[in-house]
């Protein structure tokens, strides 16, 4: 009797949850009309990988929580790293990531998951614009003056007190070097720092 292996792919996406259902076989994901080799236990499995995410924000990375059904003994990895028993990955940068679930017999299935960057608060956005316009010529890249690289949101948040001290209070001297900020830009920095100096402020 001729055996035919059936393979189905269903992809559903709702909000930050991705569900991938695919017939899985050891050694590859490509469907075939040939009968599976004797002893290939993966050929008859349908592994379902589900992943949910939280957004990345400023200095805080997002998270991915993955789970799999259709077999037992699952371990997980992200972007080709080491497998772990938990499907939870923390401090994940914004962007697309690949989650691989592997069962106890070595059958694997991957899922592509996107972590998005949450929008910053309006006070932070105003300060970032001031920094880009007035500070980035000296404070970006590997040779940033004073070791202060404001090329990332995280670095700006970490330097909130220093930015106010130099740009608003003139302690120990005023920055930027080309001349003091105007009163409006100084107030933007003061408002942000007073609110907490966070990405979300």
C-alpha cells in the first residue's frame, strides 16, 4: 500500500501573538510525497509553536514567551543560541527573532517573532531632538567626547542627570561648546528630568 504524508501550514497572527502549525519531520521541513523512512517518528507529528511578546522600550528590552505542543520534552532557543528548558526570553531587542522548539526526540520547528519598540514619552522625545540638534556632532560614535555617546536612547536615559547638569545648570561648565542652549530647550531638559528622566516620560 502506498503511503502519502500530508503536510499543512497555517499561520495566524493576532496582535503580538504568532501561531505556526506545520507538520514536522526530523531533518527538514519540506513536505514530500514519499513515505517517511522507517523509524522517523517526527513524520507523524504536528508541532504547534506559539509565541507572545512585550515591547522593547528605551533601555528595557522586550520579552518573548514561546510554547510548543504536539510532542513532549520541548526545549527552546532564540536566534540560534543554546537551548533552554524555558520558552521565556528576556531583554530582547526590538526586531525580528527566530524561536526554535525542539522536542525530546530532536524534532524541531521554528517560528519568526517580531518584538516592536514602544513609543517614547513626549518629554523624552523633545529632549532627544534637542540632543540630536546640538550634541550629536561631539557625542556619538566610538570617539564620543567625555565618553558620553548619545547615539542611543538608552545612553540618553542613563545620562539624564549629567545632561541637565551640563546643559541647564552649567556644572562644571555649560555645554554644548558652541554656546548655551536657549531657554526653551533648557526647559525641555528640566521638565524631562523632573518627571523622572525615563524613556517613557
